[in-house]
C-alpha cells in the first residue's frame, strides 16, 4: 500500500510540475512545447525533479554531490572562467579553415541548433537551463552514483567489481578516476554526433565538466555547462568581427 501511495504521489507531483511548465511555456510563448522534442525536454526534467521531491533517499544522495567545496571562488568563478576559455578556444579553432579558403568547422549533427518556432527566451532556456541540467544528470551524476551503488552491492560477489569500487570510490586512484572521466566524456561527445574535426569540441568540455563534477560538485559542472552554451553565440560574433 505504501508503494502505491508513493507512486501516486510521484505521478501527481510530476503531473503538476509538467503542467506548470507546459502551460507556462504556452502562456509566455517561448515555443518549447510546440514540438514532441520540446515536450520531451520538459517532461524528463520534471520527472527527475519529481523523483527528487518524492524520494528522500534519492534527494539526499543527489544533494551529497551538489556542492563539494566551501570555496565560492572555485565552485563559481573557476567554472565560469573554464567555460568561457573553452568557448573562445573552440570558436577560434573553428575559424582556422577559413584562412585557407575552406569552410568553418561546424557543430556535430546531434547538437541543438536554434529553431524558428522558438522565441529568443525559449532558446536561452533550452540551451542554458534544460539541456545542461539533463546532460549533467545523464552523463555525470547517474553514471557515477549508479556505478557506486552497483559496485558497492556486488563487491562481495566479484573481485573485479570489488577492485573497481575500492580504487574508484574509496582510494580514488587517479587511473580509475581518469578512466571514468574519459569514458563518460567519450560517450558525451559521441551523443552530439561529431566528426573527426569537431570531436574535440565535445570531448574536452566533457572532460572538464566531469572533473568539475568530481572535484567541486554538480553545481559547478552545470554552471560551467550553462555558461559554455550561453556564451557560444556571443563569443562567435565577437571573434567574427576580429578574425
């Protein structure tokens, strides 16, 4: 009975959150809810928030990764500087082929591009709030927390998983930590549909974001991700004027 009530509570909270964003988007005319993809982008984050709201253990676990340092200049200032620095570097590199008469290095086939049905604010919300939150949950929090949970439960039954658990989560052995960072960053990059030229435009940010997540917490990773996405057009226009 308790499970039924908890499930019902989850559905009610999720439905309320989703309806609030869905009809709020329509009222404010952001355009996010005009497509199935947009509705999906509203549904998944609200589901995640509903899960956090209704499941205390999950909420406690998530908050344990949220901020891992009390040094504000590092959890806020460093992510912003890294995000802007990476964006300047990648935008600069993308212009290099034009100096030899070629085309700029374009984005990956899986990267979001502005859509005509979206308002300016709708685009900003998608690229600086919704997408960073989803991607940091899917490519940083879940892979780390799920692997910790799984290896902790299975360590008594498998020497390999026991070794992984001890080295990655207890000793934090650099080889294992960087193995996790590089593997999750590779998946993160591939999801964006890169080619040989722009693969590093996604892989390197993935590495930086994963490092920020482990070192300073989820907040620092999502802040860097948001600033990186939000500053893209601004830096592109600035470099276009200079180069």
